[in-house]
C-alpha cells in the first residue's frame, strides 16, 4: 500500500517540449526497475508543462527514489531542458487506486 508520494512539476524551455516528452517516456524502464516505486506516472498538462507523480510504501523508499537513476538523469538534464528548476513536492497519499 502506498503512503507517500512525490509530485514534480517541470516546465520545458521553448523548443524543448518534444525532447522533454521523449526524455520522460524514456525514463519508464528505469521506473520499472525500481521495485520500491510501485506507482510512477509521467504526465503532460500543457504543451510545455510536465509532471512526474510517483508513490511509495514508505518515506525510506521515497528517499531511495530521490537519489536513484531517474533523479540523477533529471538533474543532469535540468539546465538544458527546463526553463526553471524542477519543483519537487513531497506528499502524503490520502487514498489511491491503480489497476493494470
């Protein structure tokens, strides 16, 4: 059962929207490789605004994700892809439903 989450807001630089979209889609195998990350979404809400939303069973698992491969790749590309630093918010999961 997931108890905690991350909500990450990403704003693409002008002209980098497709690159951000491909970068996030390409992170899916990394997320699948994290057994401690049972819920992971890469979302687009506007042409230049993206989110990563993921959930975890514990704060320790959330911490592992924050120091994992996706976070490293995201921060390495941040200056090139995003018009502002990624906004990373920790959240408590009040209720959830995920089905395959």
